[in-house]
């Protein structure tokens, strides 16, 4: 019984090896004909919010040439 099992395992291994060899050449990889285009529509918005103290605004208005 052990001998039959060993023969069966050898036959299975041989079948798998032949199948793997036959299927090994089926995979091909090639570069695309057209360039790959990635379209990124990105909108970047930045808002700057500032508040000035009344006194600071008055100082800036008095010394406009500095700023």
C-alpha cells in the first residue's frame, strides 16, 4: 500500500512539473503603445484672515511709508 501511494505521489509531482513547464511561457509583459496619462484636477485655495487692533491699524496708517 505504501508503494502505491509513493508511485501516485511521483506521478502527481511529474504531472505538476509538466503542467508548470507548459504554462510557464504563456505570460508576456509588454509596454503600452500610448503614454500613460494621469489627469489630476487639483484646486488649491488659501485664505489668509487677519485682524488688526484699532491702535495697530492707526500706527500703520500713520507710518504707511514703512509698510
